C-alpha cells in the first residue's frame, strides 16, 4: 500500500485509492474469530496470527476493507501507552492487504471530552498509516448516547426552552419516575435534567410517529431522511434543531481531535438510526455510513436502500457506504440469504453508494439468540456459506468501478423472498431456483443459485456460480462476436472441458470455482467510429473535423487490451487518388457510461475539399505491430464513386524479385456489374486494378530475374457499410498487349448494395509492400451518415 490515504474522489460521492484509482469499498465486519467474538482483545483470547488469517480470509472472499471495533480492554491499555494489541491488528491488516475501518469507542464513556481524547490518541498513533481507511467515531449511537453524556456546556436537547415548544406529555413526577426507572439516565444527572430528558424522549417518539405516517403516506418511496427536510417536518423543527445542535456538540471535539492528529484521514459515524443520520450536523463528516437489516422482501430491501440513497441527496458530494448489511440464516435458507445480500450489494451500487458491507465474517457457535449468531460469511465450522461464494464475484466486478452502471430488477421468488437480475453492458448477475440467467448466460442445476458473469476486462469473461450445474454462454450476444475461434476456457489455470456451437459455449461449473474465458488477439479491427466537423457544420461548410477511432478484438465490441498502445495512422484519399497518411492518433481513455476504454483521436483534420460537391474524402486506418482490418469512412455531399476516368499509364516499370518495390500505388480502375446492371439490381461484378510505382503513373510490370518472376499477392478488400474490410478475392494477372500488367477480380458479390441503406467499399492490398490504395464505393447512396458509435464493452481502470 502507498503512504498516501484513501480519499474522496474528485467531484465527491465516491472514494479513490491512494494511487488515484476508483475505490469501491467492500466491507466485511469483524468482531473476532468465531470462538472469541467480542472478546478478541482479552488476554486469554488475543491471537494476532489468527486475526491476520481471518483478514486474509476476508480478502480472499472479496473484501478490501475490514471494519473492526476498538473495545475493552484496549482503552485502559492505550491510555497508559500500551499499543501492543491494536498495533498488532493494524499490522495484520497491512500484511493481509486490507484496509481497516476502525470503529472507536465501542465501550461506555461519560464525557464527550474523553471520547475526543481517546480518538485523538488513536489518530496520533496511526497518523498517515497506509492500512487505515478511516475512523468510525462510534457504532450505531442512539438518542440516549447523545443526550446522556457530559458536555462542556449544557446539551441543547435538554434546554428548558425545548419544553416550552413541546408541552410535557406527563406530569413531573411521572417523568422523573420513568427517567430514573431501569437506569434510563445516569446517576450523576440531576432531577431537572432527567425530567427534561424524559420529555425530550417523548417528543422524539412523537416526531418518529409523524415521520412514520409521512413515509407510509408516500408508500415508502421516501424515507425519514427526506421527511427531515420536508415542509411537513415544520412542527418538529425546534426539536430537530436542538437534536442537530446536540449532535454537532458531540461530533465537534472528536473531529477536531482526529483531524489535528491525522490530517486527511476520513472520518464517519456508523449510523443505524436514519433520523440521526439525516441531521445536518453530519455534513462535518467526510463520508456517511449506514447500517441496514431489511426483511427478505424486495419491497423492504428497496425501502431500506432508499434511506442510503436519500443520504446521498441530503449530503451532496459526500460518499455513502452501507457498512453493515445482511440476512440471518437461522430461519432463512443460506442460499436465499446469499441471493438477498447480492441483490442488496448490487442495488446499492446502482444507487450510487461508495461501498457496501457484510455483517459479518463468522457465524458464532450455537447459543442464545440464534438470529444474531447466523450472519456470517462462514459457518463456525469454517465452511463457506453461499454468500462467501457470491461476494468474490460481486467484489471483482464492483471493486474497481468508476461510476454506477447497469440496472437491478428486483422481484419476489416463489416464497415471496428476494430475487434479482442485474444487467449491464459488461455483466449479468442473476438468481433462480433450478435455473438462473437468460439466453446470453444461463445456469441450470439443483436448488437456489446465482450466476455471475462479467466481461469488464477486455477480452476476458469471468463466470462464477454459487451452486454446481451447467452453464451456457453466448459470446455472440455478449460481445458482438461474429465468429469464435481463438480462445481458452480455464479454471485455476487448467483447461475446462466444454462444447462449442458457433459462439455458444457449454460447460459444467462447481460452486464458487471461477471459470475464465480469454479471447486470443490474432488481429485488430481498426474502425473510424465518428467524424465530427467543428461546430457541427454540414459537409458543404465544414473546414475542420475531429475523428475518433476504435481498436477492437475481431468482429466484436471488445476493445483491445488496456496496455496495448500501437501506433495508429489515419490515411485519407481524395476522390480516386491513392490514400496518403495524414496523422498519427493520440490515445486516450474514453468514458462509456462509467467505464473507460482506449480510443484514438485525430483532431483538426482538413475536410475542406469536401465542400466542393464534386469531391469526397475517404478515411481509413492502419495499425503498426501486427495484423489488422480497417473500415472506410466517406465524407462528401455525394460520395458515390461514379465511373471515373481511368488513370492512364505513363510508362512501364519492370519489377524483378531482386528489385521489388517497397511502396506501390494500387488503383481500382473499374467496377463492372454483370450485364451492366444498375447498383440497385446488380448481384455480381468484375473489378480491375492496376499497380503503379508509388507517386508515379508508371505501371508495374512483373518481370523475371535471377530468382524467377515477381509475383505479388494482390488482394481485393471489401467492407460493408461501416464494418471492417475483409479480403474477398486474390487478383489474377491479365495480359494486355504484350505485357501482363492488370489484376482482375471477377464475380465479386455486390448484392448487399442492392439495399439502398447499404454500401460497399473496395480497395486493394498487396502482401509485403506498403500500399497506397484508392477506395471505390459502390452504393445507391454511399455517404457515411453519422452512425451511433458502438459502445465498447471493456473497462480499463487506472
């Protein structure tokens, strides 16, 4: 890890890693190993090696952050200068490769100054430490935590003025009896303050009831977070203002202590109470943390996540992390709990949260309160639960993402519980019983399962399922592949047995065993994706234009690997002239709905010749370093190639193998539809091309030398519309007069151009020789109209 800190990404709302890359927090909560939960710091339980092993287990399960608690007996130790145990935990996290979100003060404190002093000591100890993501000042503070603590000045919540705004609902003696009963207020609190606390607590409950009624009236489309800022909250404004001022008094000294000791470190509070989380004083925090435990119902899952989403709205630019979340498996089947949790993680991501969490790493051994003992990713025995199989797939996809993308469709399964389908340009995650997914990616097996398929990394498809079964993967639908030939299918480096039918792969999966399909890159497709005249000027007026090009795996929308940066040259031809190189592309990372993929830009290109309606410009690309295929973009008022006057030779240049040219001009001279048919009727055509010494009109004549005759391989390339070209015929040398000097390509299929919306582009390539070719466009209307550029599918994070 770097010596810098996790921070707020530019623009707010997201986190970024120390190296500036996107950071989506995948949080696993940890209170100790299964057999020592909440007691891991006790002398007879503390085991740094076991803690590190658990941190490594969390990392292997997909977590990048572990949230753990500073609990007794640590306060007595670090206030005495003994940091042995907490130092060991921080060191274990660093070695395990996870960040720590340290939750402070998981113990009782009577003075806010003490809270601040403890926070300051810890922040000073770990100032600048790379293993700390941030500090959570307290886990789930409640109303009484804020009201019943010593402040340097009286808490606004307990001021006499508040009782004037809200007449006490009970007589003084009853209020005092309630406050003193069952130790609701500390013994040090005087009776008058205890009575005011009882009245404030009654006001809180009345406010919460009003908020509940408001939420219900809005059919749970909004939460109490929105209520706090609504006009309907006006009657409760004095109370809410006093509560907010009390929260500000509670936060201020702690934040000041941490920021003075460890500047730049992120600070939050792990709220479970949405009313307290919504108070304006929380704007002093660096990010917001919320804990939610919804019932297993799509409606209630959406409502609980609405609370988190509305915190984003209430605090613009502040990241929101779902720090605790989960479903107990004491009564819910673990596979269904895993489905509900994955649905929540993905839905939270879709809503723009900066991270999601799981309560917790381990189940606890059998004992009282089985519900609270059953939230773990792993059983107390060490066996992974289905959530531990789903989280790695979800984390691998969400962890490096830059911005929310895709959509989650929540539905109810046969039992009324949560089912989901997540759809994005580069992922499909889905749940089901016996079957999950669709024709693009489908799992079939026994019981409940999730199928997780993602193809964010260009040329790589990752497949995981939470239960064994059979998977069908249609790479044609997924990637836009027209053909599938060069690929591998592996699990843990070993080949996976499978069958293939076209672009569809079929194979078996084991629970939690990732399978990876990798496409081979034998060649590159280089396509002009868009030409933008400056100022959106029409062709007849434009002087300059910008052009963007894509490089992809063949016949697909998959960009080339993120580290591939070949030299890309733009070639331009005017009318029937041979094309010439005019610019070298500038590689940049373009945004595709929150994903980044490489594109090549060519800016400020001269397109003024096309202002003359008799002229047209042809653009195409060439790529250094390996095989490629290119498309053609035609820019002109009328870009059809009308029967041009053939280029007349001005002499013959005899070529032998010993003196073969390094560069030639290749000119298509004529395209003759059979029977003289019109473009809209022709099915076949004959095409003739000549080769010239580059930059001259001296026609090349193959001649015999000591090594035999010069016999170049001359190819006709055809591109349909905006697609890349493919070689469709090898030229046959024809004798004209006494010398063989022309290349014929007969019976070429031109039927696609019978469709008025289609056009064909032809040009010639010669093996082993740098070829300057002209372009011939065959179509009823051959202009390249502004197409919708393809949405590239990869995501290059960095």
